[in-house]
C-alpha cells in the first residue's frame, strides 16, 4: 500500500510542478491565460503575485519529492513527515480555494484530490 501512496505523491508533485510552470514561467502566455481564465491585461497586472504563488507550489512539490526519496531509501520517519507536510498543505490549499471561490471548485479538485488520496493511502499503510 505504501507504493501506491508514493505513486500518488509523485503524481501530486508533478501537478504542482506544472502549476509552478504556469504561474511563475508562463503566466502571461495564451496557454496559462486560458487555463486560469484571464485576459492579457489582468495577467500582466497579477504577474508578481502569480510568480510568488508558483514558487509556493514548487516548494510543496519539492517537499513531496524529498519525502518520497527519504521513504524509499529507508528514512521512513523523515520521509513520511515531509510527505504529510507537503501533501497535507496541497490538499488544505485546495480546500481553501474550493471554500473561498466556489466557481473554482474544479481547479481545487484538480490540485487537491490526488494529494488528499495520497495522504489517506499513506496513513492507511501504517495500519
């Protein structure tokens, strides 16, 4: 069961690296604007905020990846601590988005369901 949890964690990390790319690298591009539903003017106006938000997503992905590596190399306590911190933060941020902006529940589900599932599967692996 732990392997399934680590695979879900890797998928969650990959999604958050992609979000980092969209927010911090490609924010004003037509593709990123289409994903986030913004026009060029608002994308330019919010570029600095998105840049910062993208790095938040990258750092959460790094927590998950380092947690996967630590767990896979036998440092289970360190690995699981990092995984639960990173994945739990991903899921919690998605919940905040869903609650605060109901029109963005689809985006919240895309960024939060896989990390939440990883937390559940990893927690169950201890039973």
